[in-house]
C-alpha cells in the first residue's frame, strides 16, 4: 500500500515504544526488588534457603534477559508502523522476539514451580495437598518442556524464524495456533495453582493482619490469571492484523512481561515477612509479640486460654503436668487454648494414654505470612524476646 507524505508523517508520529519501555523496565525492577527482599529474608535473616529460592532466582535472571530482548526490539522499531521500517528492522525485531519467547517460557515455568514448591513445603502435611502439588508440578514441567521445545523449533532451520530471506523456503509451524494453545493451557494452569491453597488458608486460625496479607497474596495469584487472559487477547488482536505486526505486537510484549514479573512477586511475597517485620514490626509482627518483643494485651501470646491467661509453653502431658501448670489436655482444649496463632480451626485429636506424639513445625513454615518470624539467632519481630531463644521446632507431648 502506498502512502502520501502526509500519511507517512502521521504514522511516524505514532509510537508505542516508550510505553513498552516504561512497563518492561518498571515491572522488571519491581520484581527484582521483591527477589532481593526474599533473599535477605531467607539467607541473611533465617539463614536457610530451599529449592524454591534458587528456582525463583533463575526465573528472575530469565525475566531480566526477556526485558533486555524487548528493549532491543523497541530499538529496532517495534511499536512503530510496519510501513516505516526496513527489512533489517524486521529481522532484528524477530531475532530478539525469538529469544524473548524462550526466556518467557522458561521464566513462567520456573515461577510456577517455585510457587508449587512453596505450597508443598507449607501445606504438604495434608495428603491431598501433597499429591495435588506433585501432580501440578508434573503438569507444569511438561508444559515447560513442550513450550520451550516448540519455541526453539518453530521454524526449520531455526534461523528462518527471523531471517525473512530464507523463510519462504523453510518449514514453520502455524504460530497463531501454537500460541493460542499454549496461552489457553497457561491460563488453565494458573487458575488451578491459584485455587490450590484456598481451602488450607481458609482453615488457618491466624491473626487478622496476617490473614489480610495472605488474602492479598492470593489476590495477586488471581491477578496473574487475569493478565494471562489479557495477553492471550492481545495475541488474537496481533494475528488479526498481519499487515502491521510491529504496531500491534507491543501489547503482547508488555503483557508477557507483566505476567512473568507479577508471578515472581506473587512467589516472593509470602517469604519476605522477616524483612517487613524489621521495617514495620507493629504491622507485620506476630500476634504474640509487640514492637518491643514483649507480650501485650493487644498482641496475645502464641496460645491464649479462655481465662485470658497466657500459656507460653506448648508442652502438654497427659498426667496433668503442663509446663508447671496443672490440668488435663481436655481441660486446656475446653478453656479455648487451641485458639492459638497459626493453628487449624479443628484441634488435634486426643492421643491414647502413655502415647507420645510430636508435632514438629519447621522454621521454614514459620517465616511466611501465616507463621511466626524467628530468625536463626532467636529473634522475633526483629527484637530479642524476654523469654529467650525461640525454638525452631515446637513439640507437643501428651
């Protein structure tokens, strides 16, 4: 199509490049900040990392690589009208698009795996949740292998993806159908992962501030699902306008960037509480300690009895001796002791006589928004409590 000089001038004045740059850079920096806070919490404060920490770190590196590719695409003219670009511009845009797609597929897969590993560690004691997370991990890994493999071999030879000079004599998959299928599968996986922890979180009896924080984290998960839908819709619009792909492709780019980075933020949010506790202890501190690390009326102890007397110890014996106090296990339950922070609404079952049961709560679980926040030096809420070192494992002996 031929354009008049006035039309070309009007097209040249339009560009989606600046919007793409702002969105890509902003969300990449934001997710990087959350990963840094996560690493400070896990390695500097708790001094213990786990598989999901390393997985999300690799996802962050891939997200940065994806952002760099998107920035290079803008430099080559992505976001401008195709009528204004030369052949070299198209080749440059497609080359960086190829590598950004691979980075996207790997980053989104590793982010999902990190979230599932965290759910497995926190709620894996429930058999149903244990098997559900394992099944979803298998599905996510299969999805990642499929999407990366198809991304690599979209065209044969591979360079035909961006080299338009040889594309006519090469074999390429129908990209629109491939991306629609992968986008739909990605949305289904996101919805399933966002739904998994709802029941377990609902059953937790925790402080209202932490429950609000948990709901906010879950809301982020649903926001990722919404972004995935917007990305798929942008892909549909893109392939409806093959005559001007460089003008309609920025939406797919920055929605992909938002999806990856909000997913990383969602994965990091539950793990950054130890840092937040030291910054704003009155907001993010546990209910059993105030800002000074001491028990107060507004911040009740870990276990609260019905007569408003605290019971800081969690060791109960069936012969009536309970950390210096008398009373049977049933009496403690009837008085409301199991309204404690971080417990499930249903109290643990009563064990037979002369039987010892140990309930171990790992320190890793306690560092999330739904548990305590002791570090490796025994600090809680950023202050050393008057009761001495906090135990990383609590035992209930009856």
